[in-house]
C-alpha cells in the first residue's frame, strides 16, 4: 500500500527527513574524502602511493616523453593497488628495477609488501622499499625507524636499492624551515639505521613550495623526480642539480601486472644502477 505524504505523522516525517539527511551527509563525506585525496589534502591512512597527488597537478598524466620508454634503464613502482604481480613476467618485459611500498606514517604496513619484495628478488629485479611520509603524524626520526624496521632496511646483495622517502601532498601545516628539519631528521635516522642515504621522491611543485627550493639534500640524497610530461626530460626541483630517477608516467602497462602501473627511468646505465644498489663508486 502506498502511503501519501499527507498521512505521515509528524514523527514519521521527522524520521524520514533524518534518514534522507543521513544519506546526504554520507554521500558528502565520501565525496569530500575523495576530493581530499585527489587534491593532496588529508589523504586517508593507507591510501598514499607514489604520485597520488600528481593526479591533481598534472594536466595530462597519460602523456609522456616519446623517448622515456625506449631509452635508459626502465623500472616501475608498485603498492597493494597493483594486486598480485607476476614478477618473472615483469623482468622478462625488460623492467630492471622496482620500488615497492612498505610503510606509511607511523603504523601502516602495505599488505602486499612481503610478497612483492620477495618475489621481485627471486625474479632478479633490483628492488627497494619506499615510505609514504606523514610529516604531521610524528617526527621524521619516528617514521624513519618505523620504515627501517618494516621493510626499509638494506643489504649489499646486488639486488637491494636504498629506501625512498615519498614526500608529497600538502605541506602538512609545517613551515618551510620545519619541513626541512623533518626531512633531515628522517634522513639522519635512516642513515644511522641502514648506512645508506635515503632517496627522495618528490615533484618540483611540492619541493619548491614546501621546502622553498631547499638545496640541503642535494649532496645527501639521490633525487627521484615525479614529472609526467611530453618533454624529453623532466623538470628538476630547485635545490637539486640533476635527477637520478624519473617517474614519467602513471598510466603505463607491463606484462605481469593487471591495469596501470607507474613507469620510471634510471638516469644512467645498469652498472650505475648496481652501484646505487651496492653503495659502490
């Protein structure tokens, strides 16, 4: 039986109104969370990955340099978003290196890290781990220790790259000076724990805005620059003389992985990549 609106009691109308309001608020909350993530705001814990905020700052994420995929030493970066990966197929597709998400903030561990890290090693992929930074959650030292204890350690075995600090999003409420100190705190702690310099992943816009184009890491950390462009080479953040790794696409494909995957290029030969992995001249 259909009940007309006029026959609803005041209480029934109030309940109906509350229900509609609840649904509306739920939808707004969901859209707000999605917008925050895409704009590099308060990204929900566990959802961070290399380039998560680039989607809102690059006008054509699928457009890449025509040279990028055909020259240099090619690699990828992955997290649990790529699901189960056939690493033998990845290696057979001429992908020589990979960085794999291990941790985020002070508590999150990527659920696919263990499988990815082990299987990439067995397939002969030179691999390393990365940490998605949350500078508003704790000191740099706290997060560096968490990373080093949960996948970010290093060993000289010809297949392990130094860890990566993925620093992007907004400025997390920190001044440029405070952000510089946070990064240096992370760097110093990671080096004490592992003997290695941390690799810094960032975009020119983030680094220039949140650190003021700081040059303090130029002699300490190799730069992994995120810049999806049709140009033959990426823009480099102020404060760094050159790039070591270039993330040039977020919409690449590779055998062994379902869906899109980030594509990266190392700025040098395989011998130089091995030198980075093994900490040799």
